[in-house]
């Protein structure tokens, strides 16, 4: 009985998926038929079909989750990525912990955005709305084809094994279960903006009004993407056990690329809306944002890059994604080239030190940062194709090139919002900037004196970020808390705080790798680490060796309990870090696996200065994006 | 304006040279070397056999007053450029720095063309 | 007309993109273990496994056309698997093999050779792994072929198998 029900779920899932493909194919056909015969489209039934396709994809996804929950090993994806003894939570998250399931989630998000767009665009004119849905359904169709024909999540395995291979232990983590869905809600969400852009161009409605409509469809995925990146960073911090929060790993960079592009877009679309300029550039950015999202997927999925985030991958799938990206890019730019010339040329000029000027410089700097990230991530691939050599590009490359950029950017973020649209208003507000500058230099001097640090980069990092934060506080005070653009205030303040805390963290964090025998201790600068005790414990799906450590720093004494887990299926070791928070700083210990613990166990100790503030900054930035999404109407007054 | 831009570029490259030289030299070297048998970790973050052996060798070399350059050369000869996280500057890696620089310059000229200085 | 030119340029760019990343998919952006191949063997001195007072340098010039260096350890399971092939090379084919015993307990290394046979012309010890790193090794087992001028002509990472065995023989003959 039980068995039969399990198989039913997977059969229903496959049927829903195939039906979804057929219904999705119907949507653009319906649209094209009416366009060809110039008849009036029955919009309600047109949207209805798209909604049906969404519910079919949703049900396919739910059936896949059910198959994972009941451990239906007749499905290849379940067999390869799950196990009966796994806790329920990881059975569910295992659904998207593999290529097939996560591609289904990917498509679900494409469809979800189309669905939400239909629901929340009641007042939109039907031609723009229906054309957008048409493009969204085409994207959905392409990826459904890809899913069913190259990575069918319901593929059967015969004979049915009675046990699965298990989920990669490093993925058995509550944060990592939440990380991919948020990331997808982010960068897959940009598909809707992409469709909206193409629809705007095709229907000749790409205008300032389009910008006001499109804004919320940038803010929403941007917020999710920011949060997804933050979650990934937080996960890497405490799961990888390397003490850091950002490694400039190719997979991290892959999510950063669309983030930078969309951040540039959030700003440029304001110019389009308020100053009725920068139309072509905004269109290019909108295309770029979605293309980079797909490109990131390609980099992660194809196995082309070497990364800590090892994902089961397959070059053949990589090739399909490559063709999809190329086709979508080509099609989008062809539409752009043919249609943009009708909207008039972008030969408008920008007045020096006007608001739009500051956004132009913002885009200039962001494109520079984007170039650095793209080049740094793809250069090893280019070099291996053209020269057959392999190189690594690590944090130092990015840090040294991007640090000065960040300093300039912070100042710009402080000044830009004070400027006025269409005129040079700088002379009026100049005194404010000088006052704020003096205050921030004064504060930097105090901080530098208290922390006993003399270093140019340190001073620049602190001064620039303090400058931004103070200018925001000043603005809030000056405007007496009325008419504030909370979205911008929060995200800008968050970014300032982020750089402030990164600077502190960079200069004051300590790290120390050593081997300590049981009962022994090790000294490093003003830290003393003692290995007090160890014991092991058996769990359902792993065996765990704990170590008790005491860390002394001056008068503070912290006890930490890191561990090594030996998982059964598949057999693999993971290191569980132990982190104790002291004010805003962390004491952090990770143990290494050792064949012979009596000989001493390797530990990595990190003292992470002000790391708590980094997480708080991420929250602020995300909150800013969310406020931007819900508050966008009030902004007109600004 | 162009003059300002040149000054900016100059300060920029000066600061990239100044940046990040304040850390402990030994750790700095470890951080720049990939632990070849690990997944994307640096020597500094790894306690694997391979990493510990390499650290030992580097430490001996540091004690023998070898320069960073000599140490990196030793490692690159044996394991290739892949072992360094900070790619060496040579003809084949030049574009890593040239392309961002070109973006800066071209972007600046486009910006310059779009801006009018009329006082309002 | 102008639009057509733009579209052609766009098409070209997209094709270049496909071209690069298509080949990128097949290429190895990761590790290249062959860096040491066609380089001169570094000077390496090894103490003997059987008498720690004896010290021999790996020959950088030799009368034989080729000889083999093999890095191994008794605790390494793949080394056990490749051992019969080493025996074939060393005993049957009478090729000189220098063994480097990597981070091992010397007594267990000796009994390993006693049980499975000793294919080596000379076994040197590498108690802290530094000699292997000098050779550019990643771990155990690894096999190198050195020609008469002391140039490394072949490097194999991992246990020997029949294909590599044939490759070694063709190289040497």
C-alpha cells in the first residue's frame, strides 16, 4: 500500500510536468495566433492558461517534495540524493539540493513571477501586460524543455534500490536549505523584468511610465538576491570553517554579478523615470542583469569552474544552458536594436553635479566593479582555452582593485542624494559636505586613536564609511523624519555600515592555525587556547567527535565546543565550527579531522572583530530593498 | 576634468600598491598559496598533510631569509601558477588589469561627453 | 542598414561567447599536474630505508637510458594495488626504480616490501614529505620517468594501471 502511494506521487509529478509543458506552449501560440490574424486576444483566458501552467509546475514540485519525504527510491534523483535515515527537514531540502530538483525550483520561480505579475498588474494596459506574459511564457517553455529532456527530476531507476546514497553532508544545514530558494527568488526573478522590457520595446511603450511600472519588479528580486547572498555568506562563515565570510569564490562571484548589474539598474531607472533620460542604457542593463543571472547558473552548473560549492554537474547540461543564454541574449538585443532607435536617441546631456550626473557616475563605477568581477571569474577559463594554462585568482586581486573603488563610491553615495534633478545645486549644499567631512575626519581620528591603528587604507575605509553614515543621519534629522525615502536610507546606511565593519574586521581580526594535544595549550599574541577535553557521540546519520576548548584573551574567558562529524551515507567528514559571540566580535574554532587524535588535533582559531555588525549591515541593506519595494509611491515628492 | 581624472588614476594605483601590506608576512604567504589537494582552500586555512608539509618548507625558506619572490618561484616551478591565489603579472595575465583600466578610461570619456558644465 | 551592421556584430559577439565557453567546458581550468614534465630533476638526497646512515642522490645524469621514481607508503591502499605492476617493471623488465617512502613508519615499510616483494633498486625515506614536494608531488602514489640527461619525461599521479604501464614501456623502449 505504502509503496503504491509513493510511486503515484512520482507519476503525478511527471504528468503535471508534461501537462505544464503543453499548456506553457499553448500560451505563446495563442498570443501569436491573435497577433498574426490581428484579432482581439481574449485576455482573461490567455492569463488563465498561464496561471494553470504555474499551478501545474507547482504541483510537480510538490509531488517531487513528497517523493523525497517518502524516500521513493524508484526516482533516480531521490536515490542519488536522499536516504531513509535522514531527518525530515533534510529530506525536504534535499529536493533542491541536486541539479534536477533545483532546476524545477528555478522554473517554478520563473512561473511564480509571471503569476504574481498577472495578479498585481490589474491597472496595466492589456497590450503591455499580455506581451510581458508572452515573453515570460517563452522563457518558461525553454527551461521546461531543458528540464524534461536533459534533467528530468522524475527519471526512474530500475530495479528500485531499497536505500539511497544520501545527501552531501555539507548541504545538511538549515541555512543552506533556505539559501537556494532565496537566491532563485532573486536572480530568476529578473526574468520578469527582462520580459517586461521586451514587451515595452515591442509595444512601443518603453517610456518614463514604463520605468515606474518596472521599478517594483527590480526591487523585489533585488531584495531576495541580497538576502540570498547574505545567507550564503553567513553559511560559508560558520559551515566551511575558514573563519571568513566572503572568499571571492567563483560561485559567490556568480551571484554577485547580477547583483551589481541590478544595483546599477535600480539607479539608472530612476533617471529614466524622473529625468526621462538614459533609456537605452537602462534597457541594456535590464538585459544584462538577466543574462548575468543565467550566466551565473551556467558557471555553477556546468562544472566549468573550480569552487568550494561542489555541485553535481555535467558538461552536456552546461552546453544547453550556454545555448539558451546565447539565444536569449541575441534575441533580446536584436529586439533592442530594432526598437530602441524609435524611442529617440540618447544624446541628452547631463548637467555637472546634478542628481542624474551622480547616478551616471554611480553606473560608471558599478560597471567598473562588474568588469573586475567578470574578468576575475572568467579569466582562468579564457586562459585555459587559449593558452592551456591554469591560474587562480584569489581575494587579493579583487581586494586591491576594488577597495579604492569602494571608497570613492561611498563618498558618491553620500553626496548624490543631496543633489537636485536637472540643475547644479552643489554650491548651495557645499557647506553641508564640508561640515560632514570635518565631523567624519574627527571621528576617524578618535577611532584611530582608541584602536591604536595608523594605516592609510584603514583611515580611508573608516573615514569614507563614516562620512556616508553621518550624511544619512544628518539628512534624517534635517528633513525631520518626514518625506524620507526609507528604502534608500536603509540600504545606503547598511552599505556604509558594511564597509565600516569590513574595514574593522579586516584590520583587527586574528587567525591562528595549530595542533594542540589533549590537555595542552597554545599561545598566540594575547590569546591562549587550551584543549580541555574531548568525547564522541553517536547520532542517527553521523558520529561526532567533540572537543572542549578554552580561549583566554586578557580577562575574558570563553569556552568553545567544535566537533568533527563522520557521516555514514555517503561517508564524509565535516567540521562543525563553534562560535561564541562577545560584544560584536566572535571567538571561532574549527577542528580538523585527525586519524590519530591522541597525537593532538589540528585547530583553526579565528578572532573575528566586529563580524556581528557585518550581518546587521546585510539585514539593513535587505530591509532597504524591501522598503523600496513597498514604499515606491511616496518617492515622487523627493 | 581630465587633469582630475589623471590624479584620480594615480592615487588609485598608488593606493592599490599601499593596500593590504600590514599583515604578518608568513600568514600573508600562506594565504596566497592554494592547498592543491583541498577544495579551494589556502594553506593558511588547511591542516591537511600536504598543507602542513608545504608550510614547513616555506618556514625553512623564510628562516633562510629568502624573499617572497624566491619562495613563489620555487612553488610555481613545481606546481604551476595555479598554486598562487594572486596571479603573477605577465603577458598572459596582463588583461586582468588592462581590461578594468580600459573600462575606467573608456567610461570616463563617455561620461565626459555626456556632461555639460552650464551653471544653472 | 545601420541596424543590420549592429546585428551582425552582435551575432559575432554571441558566437565568440559560445565558442569560448564551449571549449571552456572541455578544458581543464583546474590543476595541471604536468608542470614538472620536461624539466630537469631537482637535486634530491635520500637516506636509505634499510640503513639511515647511507645517503644517495637521485641521479641527474645516468648511464641507463631511463629510470623510474616511485613515491609510495605502506599506509596507502592504492600503493598496494599498483605494487604488482611495479614488480613487473622492476623485476621482469629490469628497470631501475628509485622508491621514495613517503611519511611512513620505517618498520611497516620494510615489512610491506618483505610481504609483497621489493621492486626497487634503492628505497629512500622521506619522513616529512619535503623531498616529494621538491619533486612537485601531490601525495602518494606518484610515478616519474627520468631520461639519461636527468629530464622528467613522464609524470603519473595516482596508482599505476595497465594503460600507464604500457605508456611507460613504450616511452622506455
